[in-house]
């Protein structure tokens, strides 16, 4: 059974930084692409960043230039380094993996609150 467990959220002042982590189990982590999504209150869940199994990354325009997605295949861990945070980054952040056969798995989420 695939499990994704996020951590690293919290309360931070605007301009600060956070590093989110997602530990994956039940899959061959090194062979799959991974994503970070977020959902702010009253808004739809949105894709923040993706990373392929080979390490190629893509970012939403809203976080590009201040966010880095990375992975440690030896530790089955996905990271999201977020810098220069602003109040619009306040959301629950979710780790996600999707498979070609249609399977889709989500973590429980980690809350990020940015104060002005």
C-alpha cells in the first residue's frame, strides 16, 4: 500500500522560508515522478511543483524562482524548499504520486501559515 507522509509545515512570517518533506513507502520511489499540491481555504487544489524520476522539475508561475522541489531516492523522500514566503502561500500542502495505470495517492497534508 502506497503511503505518503508530509511534514515541515508551520507558521512563518512573510519573507521567511520553510522546507517541506514527504516520506514515501509502498512504491519504488526512484522510478516515479512526484508532485506537491496545495489548497488554500475556499480555493481549489493547485499544482505547485513536479519532479520526474530523473530529477527534472517544473513549477507553477506563482512560486517559480523562490521554490525548489527535490528528491532523495536513497531515503524515499521528496522535498519542497520555499523561500520568500508571502500570505498567498498559506495553504495545506500535499504530496502526490500518480501512476500510468490510473492510481493516484495523496498524503494527509501539512499546514503552512504565513503571517504578514
